[in-house]
């Protein structure tokens, strides 16, 4: 089926668009930040459906606008036009539901705003004198992204602040970065666990059923719930695990300390007093 063929989902979207403002190609291009040439090129490639013709003028509706915005977003994410065309081909018949699902997939999970810091500030926050190899390690872990000659973008200020606090507590920066690396690897495995669960129990039955149009909203809702659910479950599970780990580790250290003091000078003096008492008892 050609992408430019008007399917029921598109027809429904266009029917809804009658209650909205219809756009000429010039207005559509201006609304999406594209050129008229780009819009025509996307249409010729089958990336957007043809306009609704009234008289001699073609008019574009809400789905055209949403689809062009999605195309721009996907290009920014590194998708080429062939991949985008394939995705939109798969979306036929489901209209805005598929576009919404695709946008939800592409939406970053994090809501934290990135920060820009100068190199001097970054070094100061990480302990002052920092070896270049450790800066490179921080870049590899994605904690910082170089910008220009002396600037860095910090995608997650909270994560960098955690490393900064570890250094402030006396943990060497290299050890703090190793901890961040382990954290990243563990969280990647946890994320994969939740994703595989979604694919197996939600997406696969939906896909096996032929991706019925009526089920797209439920699948989208499940995806929307997956992210906060995974975060909440991870936090809830980590808290008692951390409590138990601290109790076990420091309990052993406390017990070892008490045992050491029992065998120290005080313990030795007590032992000698006990031995002299036994000796006197024997003489009596």
C-alpha cells in the first residue's frame, strides 16, 4: 500500500480537521519551520498524505502538521528518511494513535534540565586538581559532554552532584567514577528487565493480533505507565536493600571492633586479674 493512499484513519483525522483551521502549503511550511520545497519533497516520498483539495487549492490538516513535526523529531534523533517512511507505513490505519505512540517512545525519560558549566567550575566541584584521564572517564560515562574549548554540558546535574558529594566525603574521584560506572551498568540491566516484560506481555500479543487500531490507546497507556512504574519499583526495592546492606556490613565492623577491644589492653588486664585470683584461690 502506498503511503499516499488515503486510509480510514487518515480520513477520520481529516474529518476532524474540518472543525479546525486548514492550512495552505505555505502556512503548513511556516507552522513547522520547513520550506515549501521540503513539504513537497516529503509528500512526493510518501511521508505525508496528499492535501484535501478544495477548488484548485490543497489544504492540510491536523494530521499533516503532527506528522511533519514527528518527521523533524525523528530526523533529530538520527533516523533517515527511509526508516521514517517505513515507520509511517506501519502506522497506516491507526493515524494519530501511532504517531502519539512513536512520539512517546522518542520522548526522553528524564525531566531534569541540563546545565552548562565552565571547565574551572567543573574541576573545582570534582576536587580541584583532576587528571585528564578522569575527565575523559566522566565524558565516557556521559556525566559531562564537552562544549567548545572550556565548557561542558551536564545532562544530569543530580548525578554529577552525587559524585561531587562522594568526593566531598573523602572518596577519591576515580573510585566515585567507578561507582557511577557500576550504577550505570546495573540500571541498564534493570531497564532491560522492564522493557522485555513490556515486549513479552503487552507488545507481542498486540503485534500477534495484527496491531488492531482499537488497541493502540491501551498500548500507549501501558508505555506511559511503564516508565514511572519502573522508577517507583526501583526506588521502593532499593530502600530496604540498602538498609539491610548497611546493617550487615556495619554490624560486622562494630562486632569486630568490640572483639578487638576485648583482646586489647583492657582485656589483657582483666585477664591478668582473673589469673591472679585463680592463683590465690589455689594457695588457699
